C-alpha cells in the first residue's frame, strides 16, 4: 500500500480573519482529506497553515526543503511581501528535489512575492513585476475600477466558467465521467491574474478561459513536467478556483470583497464535480501518481 501523499496548503499572510487566510480554503482541505484509494486508505495527508508573523522568514517555508512534505500548494494572497529570500530559496530547493508545487495568486500585484521561485515563478505576470510584453495594459474587468491590470473577468464569484483545453488533454484535466473525457468547468472570478509558459522551460499552457467582459482569452493553468533538477508544478491564474467562497458564496468572504456574488456553481452539479476532480487530479499528479 502506498503511503498518503503529504500536502502542505499554505498562504503567504499571517492568520487574519478578514483576509484570505487558510481558513477560507477549508472546503479544499476537507475534500482532499476525504479522498480514498481503492483499498480505502487515505490518498492525502493534508496540513494547513498561514505564514508566521511578517518581518522574518517563515519557520516552515524557509526550511521546506528539509521537510517530509511531498508537495506545496502555495496561495499567494499577499500584496507583494509574503515571501522572504530564505522562503523562496527553500521552496525552490524543495522543487529541485523533485517535489511538487501548485502556486497561485490573483489580480494586479497580488501575490507577486512568488516571482523568484524556481521555474514556476516565471510563469506568473504582475502589474509591476515580471510584466509580460503582450499583457493588455488596461483592466479587463470594467466593474471593479480600483483593480488595475492584469485582471480577466471570467464571471462572478460563485458562478462557473467553461474552460478551453490546450493540446493533448493533460492528466490533471482528465475526467472519464465527463461527456468530453475532460474537465469542462472551473469556478469563475471577476479578476483573474496572468500566467504563461516561460519560453526557456518545458512548461505548457493546458487550459484557458474567456473574459465575459471583453471576450479576451487568458491562460488559467500552466503545467511543468518533472525533469532533471525539478519536480512537477502547476501555475494557476487565481486562488479563487480553490477558495470556499467560490465553491459556495454562503461561506462568506473578506469585507473588502464588494462584487455582487453569483450562485450558479451550487446549482450545477457538473461544475462542482469538475472542480473537485481537478483538485484531486492535481494532487495525484504532483505526487507522481496518475489521476484515475
């Protein structure tokens, strides 16, 4: 029997009730903990935490390469100061040891402390850091005018979007229960961030979305295959694909979230099933196992 895959779900901010602390990803953690192998054994051993108080390196992230974790799901919810140099070096060494990373952020400069992470950091583009030459220099979301580019309006929080598969169906996007054999839906968000496949890497864009405001296409997920000196990784356009609020707006959101919510995802079983299938697939794939 294989041992459970050890997963750390971690944010880049200290515990702050009125922010995107790890408690707001509780449904994700619970879902992963519920997953079982064919023999009934747990597939995943999940640890959840926020970072330590700011001003010093995080006691876990700064030593991640010395830990027993198999993969890190990093929710970069900071305003640009969420990781120290020691944190980034240890996370990068963790990846170089062949272990998995799922790194996600949001609009504008939210989460831009991840830019120096090995490999996957270069896949994330921001307003003032690692700016992509072809990135639109105006906001895509016309409703929340306080948020500048990059942002892409895939729909209201609580609704869902139809995604586009790129190239051969990547293992994290497979779903034998879907009519297409692939995941079709993920949660929507009014202002997703920008990701791309770095030119000097073996990464590729595996899924994209379409703005409901402008019709622009934008990348949702970039996959890095394991290679010499690094493990598998996923760069995701927004942490809202995994947040409780986007799985069910009844879970609540921080007070600074002012956009009117939607409720479509709780009324469309296939959208929620696809979302959870994607989560399971990513966790298995990052752990070196084939999604089933």
